[in-house]
């Protein structure tokens, strides 16, 4: 039992067993990680499913259909008009920018115009 060949053989069997056990441990760890990721993905997908179902339910109503048509195709009902809102700040800021870019030299030249 204590001979060198038997001890060598037992050492080889031990190393082989430890190697296989470590390999199985790594595989189990990978499977556990992937399982947790899959569970997290499932939760996200279920939340998306709920949101999509709400959207489908909304689009099945008359109001939902009308809102989607107005949003995508910019259409309106007969007799509806268009109101244009003009922002006055945009025009004054353009004038302010042109004055700032000329500086004192531009103001001097504008004095003679």
C-alpha cells in the first residue's frame, strides 16, 4: 500500500477527481448566474408585456385610434382649423445675435446707414 507506484496512482486519481469537481463547480456557477440573469430578463419582459397590453387596449378604443391617427399622419376632423403660435423671443434673439456678432464696428457702420 505504501509503495511508490501505488501512491503515484492514488495521487493521479486524486488530481483527476479534484479537476473534475472544480470543473463541475464552475459549470454550476455559470448556470446559477445565467439563471439569475434569465429571471431578471423575465421580469423586464413581463413588465413590457403589461405596458404593451395597456397600449393595445387603449388603441382598441375610439379615442386611442383617433389619437394615433392624429399623431402619425397629422390629420384632423372636418371643420377643424389650424392655430399657429409664433414665439416673439425667437425673432428678438436673432436680432440680438446679429448685433453681438458685429460688435462696436458694426454699430458704427449702422450709424451711417
